[in-house]
C-alpha cells in the first residue's frame, strides 16, 4: 500500500490533465462573467432603444 501511494505521489502523468482542467475552469468562469455583464448591458441598451422608437 505504501509503495502504491509513493508511486502515485511521484508520478506526474496526471499533473498535466489537472493543470489543464484548472485552466479551463478559470477561463470558463471569466467567459461566463463577461457574457453576463455584456448581456445585461445589451438588454438595457436594446430596451432604451425600443422605448425611443415607440
């Protein structure tokens, strides 16, 4: 059991996958935040433009 844990601790094959997963999660959080911000501002602009037309 100790050898298995030691081998898993020193083996770095899965490290790249974990780094990519963390990087992808950070990028997704940023993209979702930007879309929410731009979406709410765009909704306000379109609403005021529609009010001006009527």
